[in-house]
C-alpha cells in the first residue's frame, strides 16, 4: 500500500496510484465549515455531544480537521499550519464561542466580536476594538465578509507604498513556526503537506481590503480594485512587481528551511471566473497576471519538487491554457456547474497537462440541496471521469458549506472509499 | 439637432470627466434632459451591455462605464424629476436576508438605470417583510432579488412567500439572480424569472413589464 504522500505524488505526476487521493482541509479553499465539521464528527462518533470544534480560519469559519477525522475518512493531505489569520490575530489562546446556528466552537483569543444593534457582528484587525472593524457577519450568517475601509483617494496620484504595506518578508518567528511544523508533519505523518503563504496571490479580491491591517491605505474597496484593473493597469503592475520580488525572497527563505517536505503549494487563489464566464478579460490575465504567476512557478519548478496549485472559482475555461503555460500543475476547484466547465470535456482536453484537485461534487446544488443518492451518483460519475490516468485529487468544489445534511457528506466520502480504487470501474 | 455620438462614446469608454462635461454642455445648449438620456446615455449603456454579452467587455470595463453613466445620470436626475418624466418602470432591488454581497446587485441596478428604469435600492441583508413594505411604499413594478450563497438563496423563497402571504404577489414581478441561482430554482419558488447576468436582467425587466401592461 502506498503512503498518502506517495499516492498524492503519483496522482499529480499523472499516474494511477492505488486509489484516488482525498483532500479535506489541506488549505483554506479545500476545507469545511466548522458547523459541518461538528456535525460530521458527531455522526462518526468522534466526539461526545457538545464538544466544540476549533475554528482554524476565522474569516470563512473553517473547522479544524483533526488527525482522528483524517484517519476516519482516509484523507491524504495535511495543511502546513500558519500562525496568523485573515484578521491579523494569532491562532492562540482558544476560548469558547457559539455560531449563529448554535454550534459550539473554539476561537482564538483575538476573535473579539461585537454585536451591532441591527444584529450584525463585527470583527476587528488583531482583535483591537479601538480601531474601525474590518469584518462583519450578518445576523444568522455563517461567514465573515470584509467591511470596506476606504478613504477617498486621488485616482490620478496613487502611491505605491500604500498598496504594498501588507507584503513583507516572512518574520523569523513565522519561518521557525512553519519550519518546525513541516518537519514534524513530515516525520510523524505520511500525509502530503499542503503549504500556503501570505503574499503569493496577485490581486486576490479577498485580500485587497486587507482585513488584518488596522489602517489600510491605497485602493481597498473591491469595486475600486476591479475598476483599477481596467483603468490603472500600470499602477497594478507596479504593485505586482514589488509583491513578486518579496514573494520570491520568501519562497527562498521557506525552501531553505523546509526543503522538499512540502508536496503542494498554493500559488494563486485569485478568482478569475464568474458563474457564467470570465470575470476579467483573458487578455488582461495574460498581460497583467500571468507574467507574475509564471515567475513564481518557474522559481518553484527550478528549485523544488513542489507542485503548484491555482484556485479560481467559476467559469475559467478561457484561462486554462494560460494557467498551464504559466506553469501551474494543479487546478482547483474545477467548478463544473459553471458555464463551459463540463467535467468530461475538461478531462479530455486538459487532463494530460494539469491535475484536477476538486470537481468531486457540486457544492452549490447537489451537496446542499440534493439527496444522499444524488450525491452518491454525482460523486461516482466524477470518479469515473476524472480518475482514469491519475491527475485527480478528490475534493468538493470549494469548501464544504454549512447547512448541509450530514447524510450527504457521509454519502460523498463512502462513495470515494468504495469506488475510488484503481483501476476505476467504468 | 445634437449629435450624441460623442456622449455615447464617453459611456462606452468609461470617460467620466468627459461624460460630465458633455452632459452639461448638452444641457447648456438647451437640449431637454429626456433627450440627452434617451439619445446619449441609454444608447451608450446599451452598447456596453452588448459588448459584455459578446465577451468583449468584462466586469472591470462594465464598472468603469457604469461610473461614467452615473455621473451623467446625476446631472440629469433633478431635471428629469422636475419635468415629471416617467421611467420605463420602477425596480426595487436588494440582496436577500443574510446576504451582504452586493456587487452583482449594483451592476444590475446600474444597467437598469442606464436603460431608463428607476431603481429603488433596498441595500443588503433585506428581510422579506422589508421588501414587501418597500414595494408598497415605492409602487415598484419589479422586484430584483440577489443572493451569492447557498445558505442565503433560500431567503428568496421566503421573500416570494411573504408577497403571497401579504396578498400583493400579483402586483409585482419578481426576478432573481446570483451565483447559485438557476432558472429551475426561479420556477420552483414561484419567481417570474432568473437572469444570469446584468445585461440579461435588463432584457428580462423589459419583458416582464411589457407583459404586464
């Protein structure tokens, strides 16, 4: 039997391992909402009722995927944890909290929410309530979103330093933390280690408002940022240029510490797709984004054995040849329900050139609104489409959301276990 | 007669400084606000919608044009109101309860404005009761509901149901949109239509009011 690490490696090398590898929680785009993790742990009998689950990502409220859950489901990938969060506080000093749907959870001590009169709750950068809030969750909500803190700015006299404040060299403490974690996970587990570091994605809209900064300057409004992609491309290019220089230095520093213990690295999480087509012009991707994606991927490929991972939601067919050309090894989340994203067509057209990490089941319709039988049948279909020849790691299309029947989640993992062995039965 | 090509071009290219200048210039030359709207701004925005449909324009280009349009509309609005010009129809828009993602809703609103509709914007995280109340107060012909999340799209059904319960469902057309939303879902919850993007939303709104009059 292969180790998990070998299984993932083979799949990413476009060979058939013993079974289709499975990811859950390897990254912030392949995880599960804490409410669903709680329900799943209860259903599997891993916890007694009322046992809280840790929120390891306070923005999307992703739940911790602990070793017992990894073992129970046969997960092959493990996240290389970081110290920080989207809101700038560290993942330390856990305290109890309850989500709007009543799930008992644990959150870091910087997770200081304040209820507003209208029922919303606010979240503060570094947990500091003396500065304006940077996140909000509507009453009854399941995730935080950024609150835009945008001072007026002179669009014709933009200052580069304002928009690159967040890109800095990795601190010695963070580097040490990541190095120790990589060495520990490599030695004590057989899982493929999935790494993500701040500052690699160019123009990721979730990062533009910089909810971890107390007083962000420059272009921080989401709409302003998109407008700048059309009207201030030179300025955006300058930002990316500086960001890229720092990112390359950070990759070198990380590699010097962790070497090839990492299997996969999340290089880009910028969304380029809408449900119905490209978000931005493929030409703008080619001119503005691709050269920087390529520079990072090239460095990684020239110096490491890491596989490079791009996450982009939506309909991205128009970008896939450029993603491949830019040196991406892995595409995620393979949003098959979006326009032009038919699973079989993607596999036959691009399956030899890029590995699919996702596409396992639709999280917009089937998983939340379908029956367990519908989940089984869709998962089985995807195993048969994406599995043959390798180049496939099973994952849902983006994070598993809340408000999902646990029977559906169980049906998904049971189907992967039952029918995911190679050779895939047609 | 004024040649509106240049003003149209400002909207298409998203040149807001020139859009402001030209709109004002047309007014200063004595052109009626309604004519500037109908022959300058609206045809310009129609080209933007077409370019989006044809895959020539994308979200950033639409936003840039929308901004130029807003400037022109801002200048004309008080004059249009003073001269009692009737909009094509009134559309109440908002994101449903629990959902605060409004880029899609805002794009639909501006495309509708740029096609001669009056927009009443209910904002984000709007409860079914609030939609019912605002629809009554404004006399809206159409309600446009937006949701990005699977966890909030069910509030679209609650909103349609609230109009039913209130007895005012037949007084308003309801169209819905947002990433997880589909035509099937619109049918299932008893909405009048689903628009996959802002350009199609305009066509749908025109059809919906055309059908009711």
